[in-house]
C-alpha cells in the first residue's frame, strides 16, 4: 500500500492507521501516550506517521481531551553544553510519551523576568513544568506564585523537596578536590561559579568540606561567572601570588580559560600547577593538556526529569530518590604536587 494519502489533502489519522496496519483508535492511543500499547505497535505507528509526514492537530486534541499534551521548561541556559544536552533529552523523552515541549528562556534573573516567563508557559496550558533555572530566587518566585501545575527541578535546594532530582554536586566537588589532595597538593584554590547559583554553592561546599577534612589551609574561593574569559582573568590574577599548586574550577570553561592564562605566562600544567574542572564538556578532552574533570550525565538528568514529572501529571508515583553521582575523569591536566614557588 502506498503511504501517500489522496493528493491535495493532508494525511489523516486514518491514513496512518492503514499504513501501520492498526485501527485508528490504536493510533489515537499512541498519540495520547496510553501505556497499554505494545512497544512494537507504538514504533510501527510512529514510523507510519513519519513516512506520511503526519502532524497531529494539537488544538483539536486539546479540545477533545481537555489536555494540551505539553510540558513547559523554564530555563536560564543560553547555549551552554550541559543544559542544552538536558533539554534535548527532555524533548526526546517527552516525544516518546506523546508530549510536546515549550521552553521559555529567562532574559534575566530578575523576579520580574522570572514571573513573565512562568506566565508565558502557563498561558500555553502546560500540564507540567521542568525548572532548569539554577538561581535560588527562581524558587522563591515559584513559591510565591503557588502555580497549580506539577513541576520538578533539575537543581536541589537541599531542603528535601520531593520535586527535585537528587544530583550530588557536593560529592562531585569533593571527588575533584580529594583527587588533588591525594596527589599531594596542600595549597588548592577554588574558582567558583556565580553567587546565588545553587550548583555553584554546592560545588564550593564540596571543595571546602574536602579541604577542611584534610586539615589544609583554606584559600578564599574566587567567585566567577562560568565563562572561559573569567577563567583567563582569574588565572592572570592568581599568578600575581604564586601561593598554590592546584586549582579546582567550578566548571570546564573557567578551567580552560585558566589554563590559557597559565600557558601565556609560561607555567607548565600540570608540572607546576594542576587544574581540575567540572562537567566534562566535549571540549575538555581536546584542550592541551586534556582536562581532568567531573563527568555529569546530562542526558540522564533530562530523561529522569520527564519520567518524574509525568508520574506527577498522571498520578503515578515514580521513584526519583536515587541520587545521580557525578564521577571524576582523570586526564593529563592534574599531576603530583611540587613545592610552592612563592610570590613573584
């Protein structure tokens, strides 16, 4: 049977059913995410939809079912690898369940911008919300608005919120810092992320916990902005005082910028100064020297967020208590400690 519908009209649900060899009721159940459909049947229907270039009428479905089949994502990302990877995984997982994704990127982190972004999503009749905006003030606004749709967060505020995925940023930072301590480093500097960012605070805490437990001198953390430009600036400033042998950067981009500054100053990495990052972005293994860093499963975070949210939407509890623990990836940018040279 030809997959083409009658010339001059858009393919219909019955065209999909004929091509897939199922009833139009089965196609409707696939579109609505019914869990009773067998995986092979669901796949056959999706292949037929793709062959016919069939696109369901979202407005009509919403009128019939009183459901928009739409998930909202509130995001503060502007193209960064980690959040972009999580959003891609969210879109894939939502599509597998018959849902669309509507993303609102925050223009700024002001309360007004957060409120406007949330209002925009709620006007789309979203059935649930995934929050990827990592500032504390976002959660303050959420609490104040008392939104009436289920939501989950990709950041934990540390207050036992069942809506938050448990991603142990503290453990990841401890592992990075402990790696440097095990290499014999006693003077370790932390270039942290921005103040008020939940992940930056957690990584700083993990760093400080490891340093204090090892009874080492604590250098005041340097608050950055996640960019390679800031890492470069921080590296140049740190080299005015040569009182450290290792740096743990709060993310890979700052670590890459910092290594650039060290290289420009003729400082050998890791011969004189070791550097460790966080996130394991694709670039990390291609800089020189390749960057030791903490690997995060951004895709898994996105998939779990959709499963947890749709469990809330459908009233079917999903176990989201299992923590995702980032792990250290050791590369050439970290090595044994050497004596602190002292101030230039």
